[in-house]
C-alpha cells in the first residue's frame, strides 16, 4: 500500500460500526462517519508510533495509545 492509499483507505469495518451505533442508540450512521473515524485512527496511530520510537521500540503497544495524563509508562 502506498501513502496515498493509506490516507484514503477506510480503517474500520463499516458494518460493525453501524451495528454498534444502532445497538447502542437506535440511530443510523451517516456515510461520512467511517472516513472521519479512519482519519482519527490514523492520527492516534501516528502519535503512538512516535511514542514507541521515542521509547526506542520497534513495536507499537497498547500503552502508546494512552493519553499523557501520567497513566502511561
């Protein structure tokens, strides 16, 4: 996958996202939600990648996604 594909590819399973929203709220999910959520996931992943690099690791871990409120590492 090249960089252009990664920026536009949907990173969530849309059917599962829609099913979750419906089961939790009875609401429908707009077609614009999956791309917006994918952008948010990309930003979170980019931040986690930087945390792993800063820690000298080559593996992104769950703790790299924890906010900087003093709860991580």
